[in-house]
């Protein structure tokens, strides 16, 4: 826990956090505890006992310009975690705004929308629509796909970010892989492409089925990622001049507090809430909220 967070906790209130200090609007949240992308859909999926309004905010499921109708999302259990095969499945930005925009306007929890896709023009079109949607306070975008040529990915990332920036004046968080090199992070920071770094995109995993010779693939979620996440946050916190948001593998109060203690400005709780819906609120309470 940072010194500022300790002072706020001692005063009996969870600490405010600004996830976009370099942005002219800023992104100030009531506390540093958020739900990760898609954990409550577009804010419409209730979790037993969880009060969204007590959290700093939540990140929505992915949104693209046009409907994306791939295979329906599937979850497959693995040892110590799960594979979530979701893809970009969503009804498109127009339907999302029509159906969930009213919910966002009434929400006590700030809404950060997760932009999906990699085409700059498509991303810009979605960002334009979302900037005009009350309740949306920021955007999150995946950058730097793992296992690709990083130099080429950086060029693509800059085009994507510039397109979004030109289309919407909303704070932009970039979710990057845990394996992203220091050099790539430095480029994102020095070129002032984004307002905060979210660590990390879930890695891709595969589970083989001996019974039928098939396999399941998807994003890997699980508690085993927490120590790797904390270590990378600690490495970057010493020199990255942007807020770091810890996301991935956090399944306990201690793991959330550990990420804050080593330098994260905020935490995003992921699939742990499907097992323990009250975990985010316990973190808020531990911080004085």
C-alpha cells in the first residue's frame, strides 16, 4: 500500500486514485478496486452480494463497431484455473449503447469500455460513439499481442492509439501482455500514447483432451499468475511514469494488497469474482472504504 493510500485508510476512507494524471480530464475514481473486462458483462450481470457502486469502477466486455458472432463464449476448467474462450463476441457498439447506455447513466460505478479489434478506423468509430455516451469515463484497449514481432506490433499500436485519440477525448488505458519488454513499455510511455498501463492481458492456453484427441484453447485465468504479476509490477513501478493497474491472478485480499504495495495504482479483479463475489468489497474495506 502506498503512503497516500495508508493516509486515506487511517482517515477512514478508501483512497481516491487518478488513473490518467497526464490527461486533461483525468480519471479519478473513488477507490483503486475495479472489475476486469467482462466480469459483469456490460454491467448487466449481477454477482451475488456484490454492490458495484462500492467499487472504483468496472471494465465492460469487448465492444466492436459491428456485431461479432463467432462461437459462443466457453469456459473450460484447468488445474488451478480456467480457459475462457470468448473471442470478440458482442452485438456491436450501436446495440451495446442502446441496450446498456441507460444502465451506464444510472450506474454508481464508473464505466470503462473495453475496445476490441485492431483496425484503426473501426476503433475510431467505436470511440466516437462512446465519447457521446453518458457514464463512460474511459476506454481500455489491448495492445502488443503476445508472441508477435514486437517492433511491428509497436507500429500497429501507435496507429491504433492515434486513431482512438483523434476520435475521442477520453482517458485511454492499455492492457499489455506480461511478457512485454521494457523497451516496448518505454516506447508507449515516452511517446505519451496512453494514460495508464494494465498488466496484463491473459496469456493464451490450451488443454488437450485424451478421450477424443481434441483440445480447448482460450485465455488462461488462475491464481498461479498472481506472483508473476506482482513481480512485473514491482519491476516497472520504479521507472514507469504512468499509473500501473494490476490485473491477473488476483484471488485473495493478500494478493490484491501485495500488488498495491509494490507499486500498482489500482487493481482489477478478474474471474475470482465468479467464485468469491465479495472479494472486491473486502479489498475496498481493507483500504478504509
